[in-house]
């Protein structure tokens, strides 16, 4: 065998965080009580501060605390930001954080200080709520002195006002993320988080019920809990918090009685807490507007994202009112999504100095472990932009970062697989599956998104939730969790089975059923939805081993073939009258085995070439590409990435919601699927058994003559290297599990360790 080009794959360093370990910080009995500010609204908008000072003769080796709030909080220990949350949940799964604060303590006087806020009616729809409150408990008897109760001090911060998002500011787009805020520096209690601050004028808090866990007891006897929030440990790690600088920022002074517009460019879209340091300028108003991109005037077009001249700024806005003092720092309570920030400064009788501008990047702390080498530079750029998009789309939940900040099932399935292939970290995926399952209503459906304060049903997303669980079952070694979710699988399919005719087809499909952003919902057009139901029956049969689901799938497959196949056009229609033809329907027919073999290959070849079919968008092309591979066209995968290459020419730094000029969101993780398929299709690495216990490697190199890379695996990493030369393929496969390598239809067994092959 000729010598391959050097392989430099750092395999031993790739440890996969596939499934989370059981929580070691579970609190079964809460001796701390929820507290609030006396006289404040229990459900309306408000920002509040809480403090507790205490003395220590010496710093203990450990000082764990458990802390949460409704809606949100930031906790400072001796003036230093320590922890914030709580992670998103619902009332039956209200998260609390556990942290050891010993490294922040000192001998003598210590101070815990928390800012707590309730967005009230303006809260983002991902935010569930009961009543405003703060809860903190020390771990163990020695820490009881910090438990929330009458010993704390509390005050409402009058400096804050809510700024709801104007429809005009966002071109009347659907916006359900958190609001903006106005801060009046003259009313703000500067230094409130520092130990030396005098809180003697603050009141004792109003004390409410004890914290409540699933195992709540009183005096060691099980008892009713009178708080609606059932406390559970945070199941995900803390978010990243990293300082970053704007491009070419220089301090600026704005004279009295003048106006100045300052445009800051982060260089790429980011999710971050912006921070501005102002001096002087009593009476100055600073409007701070955030945008992922600037807009062409009088249009919904954005064009080249690097160009700013002649474009408009529109978006979420904060306001800072200066008080004339020095070094006043403005930072919103919640992070913002932006590339560009515009500061509109309107001074009064004093000049204002903008001394510093920075931000603190925040996102789920995914660590990129996968690697791909091969092809032209644009392919690497596609992967880099996709990975960055996935990072921005993952915070405490998978979400779009600007307009909604909600975890939709269709988006989340793709984003979760990117996380598995690139990082091996499935904790946020597990959290998503559980949160979606917890929205289930008595009829069996889940919400289309979770968590959500407002119900929204998209029954097809309940089917895709089953697909998410099937993905988790295949790639993650966590069988107990999968078993715990199976009642939900049966509940979803039970809802659909009540709507089926004797032949398996649907009589109707209530609610709004999303397929793709460019496909209109037509209640009498059910073919593509029945194919999604067929796919869910197949997933459920794998997950449960239930023969009933296999029989249901077989019957539905035959009925779809009979009703929707159009022999004249040789396509599957989406309606029984054969008037509506989509790429989506053809893809689903292949993925579900309604079309197989030579017919499936011919079907997909015509599907991707036929301009008369309703095309898939950047989102649903995930399923179109998967169908191409299933039909034997995997070698054409890289040729299908034209829309991503075209977007790069517009200098996007994250993938937009759609690849049209009028994209709403410029950061939407459902377009990240090349970061799955370059590894799964091009390099060919896929799971061949539950928990990734076996591997199937079937590369589709297309025009590439060499490629190599690796992905994390629950037991280490899988590394591959290919070289095509003189009609021969030389392959090296390093895998921690056994499996099979397939090249041009020829299977070859793989053993754990290094495999050297030639074809």
C-alpha cells in the first residue's frame, strides 16, 4: 500500500460529554424561603436588589449555595459577578444553580448581593413565571446564615423602565424576545453590590413560602408545598462569559447641546452583554440600537452585510440617561444579539465622554472538537460559519438569537445534531427533549416550542420531536433517559391515530402545521404531513420495538403510494387531486422507503433539477440532502452547497433564516446542517447501532481526491483519512468501536483501533 499523506489527528484528546452524570447538587429539603420587595408588584415589571452581609472568622474550604429567582437574577459575591440564571424551565421544572462561593469569600465581613428582575407582561415567551421572588440557600448547617429570609435587605430600583419593542423598529416582524430597558443614572443605587455600600435605608424583605422540591418535606414529613415552582437542579453548564472588543473603537467626547451618531461594528454577529462607560453629560440621553445587519432604505433587503453607507439602522433599543458623574457603566440586564450598535447621543448642558465600549460574549460553552480537511477554502468557511451560527443559536436553549429566542423543535433537531457531530456534547439536546416533553397536553401533543409561556401547537413538530429522541438514541449512550421519554412517543402517535382513516391516511390535521417557511399551510393538502407521520411510526418502531408501529407504517406507506403517486409526472403529489408538487414530498418519500432503488435515484435526480417543483429552503434542504444520500446520490452532496457559497459572497457571519434578500433573522441555526453532512456524508461517519455502539463509514467524496477528519464519539473519537489516486482508494480508519466500511457498495468489516484499507 503506498504511503498516505501524514495524518495528524488528535484523537486521544477528544473525550465526548455524551450524557450528563446524575446531579450531585439536588436539594430535597429547602429551609430557605422565597423573598420579595415589600409593596412591589408580584407579577408586573420591576427590578429589585437584595443584600445579605455576614461575618466569617475564616474562609471555609467550601461554601456551596443554591440560588434561583423569578424571572431572572445576577448574584454578586463581595462585588464580583458570581452566577446568573436561572436556566430556562417551566413551573414543574424550575431550575436553580449551585456554586461554591468559597473562592470569593474573605475573613471578616462578606456580602451577597443580587439583582432580580421580572419583565412582567413584556417577558420573552420563553420565560415562564409565577411571582417575583428570590431564593438562596446555603448547603449544610454552617451555611444557614445566608438563607433568604428576614435577615436580608431589599429595595426596588426606580432607575429602570421597560422599553417594549416597537413594530416600526423591526419592520413589523414577529418579535417575542425580551424587551429593551431605560436606565436613569440619577436614580440608580451605584455601588449597591459592593460590601461597603450602606443598605441601612433598605427594608427587610417580604417572606413567602419555603422552596419546594419534588421531595419536599416539612420536619422530615412529606407535606404539601405551597409554591408552584418545583425546584430542580440546573441540568446544563454555565454559559460562557468572555470579553471582546469592537472594531477600531476610540473614546469620544460629545460637546454640550449637540447630537452625535456613533456606529460600532463588532465585525461579526455576536450574542453578548454590551457595556459602555460614560463620564459627565448630566441630562444626556443615549439611545442604543442593536442590529444583526443594516437595511437598505425603504426595503426589507440587507445586501452585503459589510456595507453601511446609505443603510438604515432598525432594531431593539435601550436608553441610558446620564447624571453627570464619572465612570458610569451601562450594561443591559439581558444579553443582546448584534453585529452593529448605534449610539445616538443627545447632550444637554454638559459634554459627555464615551470612555469605553466593549461586550461580554455569552453562549452555551460548546467546545469544537471535530475537524475536517479537504476541498477548496470555501468549504472550510462554510463549516466555520455554520459552527459559529450554531454557537450563537445555543444559550440556555437552542434558539434564534434576535427576534424570538425560542426553542422550536424543527430547528432544534438540526442544531442538536450539529452539536453532537462537532462537539460530542449532548446535554443541551437532552435538556431540549425533556423541556419539549414537559409541554405535553392531555391529548398527547407537545407544544411546537419549549419552554413557552404561551401555547402553540404545530403537530408536525411533535413528530419531529420523536425524530430528535431517535437521534439521541442512536448517538448518545443514555438508555434510561430514552426509556423515560417513550410514553411521550406513544402519546404523540396516539393523537395522530385518532385522526387516521382505516387505510392509515389522515381525515384532517388541526392547528397550524409547519413544513417549511416557503410552503403555505393548506388544510386539505396532507400528503407531505402523512409522510412525516410515516417517518415517525418508523422511528417509534426502532425506539420501542413495537410491532404495532411497524404494521401502521407498512399500511400508511402503501396508502401513500396508492393515493399520491402520479404516474404521468412520476412524482408524488401532496394532494389527492395531484395539483401540488414539492421537492419536500419527493424527499420524504425516499427517506421513508415509499420510493426505493432505481426509482428513488431517478426521482431524486429529477427532483433536484426540476424548477417546477416547490423548492426546499435552507432549512428543509437538510431532508432533501439526506434523501439524495439514501437514493445513492451522496457523491453530489458538495455540489448542493451553492446557496451557502452565495451567502458567503454577501459577507454573512452567520447563516440567515432564509437565503433570500429579505431575510428577517441573520442568525438561524436551522441552516447549519452542512456541519452534520460534511462529516456524515462526505467523510461518511455515522452511527450503526443505538448509543453509537457500532459505526458505519461510507464516504461520498464527490470530486475530492483527498479528505480527512475526525469526530468525537462516546468512547473517544473516530478518525478517517482518504486518498484517491490512480483509480484506487486508500483509507485509514481509527475507531473505538467495531463497524463496517462501505465503498462503492462493497462492505468491509472494521475492528476497534486502526484499520488500513485499499480498494
